């Protein structure tokens, strides 16, 4: 039997403390596994990263991995964050999600 292919979900963030946990939970409850979620943060000054780390501690396992990466440099944008996420993705398939407030 062939193993399922890894799906990488890439999410650029910036000050998304009001939305990130709900999005991560909605990905977590999906039936398909394995999934890796790559969050590329553009320098959030709220509690976005703390919420992500608490979620990682509680829900990450070998079939559901959440990683947070920083977006460095002067050219910070959702497009740049997506490129960083894509460069670090290990999945056979890639899905880009964008939070909107």
C-alpha cells in the first residue's frame, strides 16, 4: 500500500492573534494526514507567535507538524512570506492560505 503524500500548508502572518488559532484548529480537524503547516511571520508585535507555540505544544505530532519561520529583510510582504514558506516546504502538494481581517 502506498503512503499518503505530505501536504504543506503555508500561511503568511502579521499580527493575527485574533485569527490564527481558529485557522490552525480548522486545519487540524481535517481528516487527511500527513500535513505540515508552515507559518511565516512578518514580525508580529501581538501574541500571534505565542498562540502558535501553544498550539504546537498541544497538537503537533508526526502526522501534523506546525513550524513557524521568521520573515527577515526589508522586503516583507505576503508574497515574500509565501516564497519563504515554499522554499521550506517538504510536501508533495502545497496549499497557500491567507488570513484576512
